[in-house]
C-alpha cells in the first residue's frame, strides 16, 4: 500500500492529533447554578466554562446590547455621530417612557435627544424609551431596525440569534415572544462591543447618568461590588429566569461571561461573582505553539512538494487550570485534498485545542509557504491517488475529525 494512502488512513481514523501536554485528570469539574453558561478568557479565546451554551433562550433586556452594537457600528462608520438628534415619538414615550413604568430615561414626548445621551440612557439605565427612539430614528420602524439587529448579529458571527425589537420586551407578534439568543453568542456580542468599540464601551461602566434633571444610578449591581466588572447588561424572561452578560478585567486579564436561567436577582449577583472569581483565580496561561511554529502538515496533490506546513498567525496560548488539569491536546482539521498551486498564507485548516474531552480553543491555520505545480508525471500520479482515495473514502470527505 502506498505510503500516502497509509498516512491518509491514519488521518481519517483520528490519529492526526498533535499531542501537547500529558497531565493527570482533574477531579470533579466546576459547576454553576445557571441553566445556561459560557465564559471565555479574552486574549486567547479559551473557553473556561460551558453549560448548555448553545441552547436558545429569550434575550429579554439583553437585546439592548445588540441595539447598542448596531448603534456603535453606525457611529464607527460615520453613518451617524454622537450629536445626531432623534425625536421622541408617542410610541417611544408610551411604550418605553414614563407611562410604561419600566426602565426609562424619562424622555419627554416630542423632544429631540442626542445619540450620545440615548446611548448612555441604554448603557447606564437600560432605558426602553432610548432604544425605541434610536430604532425609529435609524430605520423606518422598530420592526425594520430589528431586522438590522439580526443582520448585524450575522456579521459578527452570531449565526443563530434573532431579534424582533430593540428592547427585548415581550413581542406578541413573535411566536418566541421576542427573539432567541444563546449564551455562547451573547459572549460574542460582548466581545464585539468591548474590543471593537472601546471608546463607547466605557458607558457600560458609568456609575450614573442625569437626564432631564433626573439622576439615576447604573442598574448593573455588579459594578457596586468593585471587583473589576465594567459591563454589560441584565435580563429577565417569564418562565426562563434571570440572565446576565458580564465582563471583568483584573490584573491584565479580561473574562466575558453569559449566564441564564437563574432563579432570582440575588442568585444572579452571587453566582456571577462566584463564577468570575473562579475564572480569575483557577487558571494560568500556557503557550503551546510559538509564533511562526509549524503545527502540522497538509497533503498537497499535484504539487512540487507533497505536503505544506500549517501555522497560526499568532502564538497559541490557552488558559489551563492551575491545579490537576486534564490532558491538553491539539488536533488539526483541514479540508483535503489541497490542490497545487497553493499560495503562502492560504487558510487551509483549523486547530482545535482540547482540555480532556472539552474543546477550549479553535483558530485558523495558514500555509507557511507556497507550493507550485509539480511535474507532469507527479501530477498524473497524484491524480490517480486522488481518484483512488475518492472511491475508497468519499463518504468521509469534508467531515471534521471526531471531537
């Protein structure tokens, strides 16, 4: 049997793992009272905690974070600026303002308000009226703005989340009651807000805000704990419980966290603090591949070389438990065969890093160098090999390795 075919068999059977570190297994894993949870370390993207992280739930008031992401993006692109003014319609005043007896910045009917003030009304007070004013001002209707929210979600990688209004209030016209999100994708949203809009993200940590001579403190109780939390939002949905999206920065480390399905506001505060403190005190950074290091090789068909090195564009670090961590391993997944010519820097695969059986980090791999076309004889031989492999193993093509 040709050597390449033997290597292919080993690859398809799952022996293409890249061993990194072998360590003893950890005792019982950390758990949370939350029904859904997802937490990552920001600089590496390492997943520290995952529990029902892809289960779809109501966004409730966490939908306001997506409203702000749309607004932040529009400001960043110059579509609007902080001094742009929008009118307060009767709908915004009655649905989200003082008559609603819900979170509000007490926007006066028929007044005009700066975008900068509306942003603070949402970030500090979770103001429903501010959300509706922005939605109606930036789109022909709040319903149309909600479509823009969902489209923006797709742009930043939130492939499943949907939104039906700017506030997260129950929506009688939506069978799900007002859109659906997951803990994993709310962390994606938090990352986008903090990493891509730092000049506007600061409003989430603002202690208070006065509008129309009315003084209000920030509604996020996590800020009062003085543990490093600087955002982002709270939610509550009937039948689904209390939720939160939080970010904390301490000693040069930032964590993003989303929790859902908690039983009370008190439990939400206590559990958020407990999970964040655990994440900050029980992990350390570990480099597993250096900058520019070849992590593995991919087969090239019809090329001057039979393989090409794969590497990440950055050093590969992960956060691992400080005591008795599970076995750390890495696995390369790529769509084969690569056909020559192959350019240097081509995104050819993915590196998946596991802690025990749990996926903790995933990042793209790129070809280290270019591979030109081989000789006519080499191309003919590789074409025959490719045909043979396609007949024998086509049922496995384009499938990732077992995880």
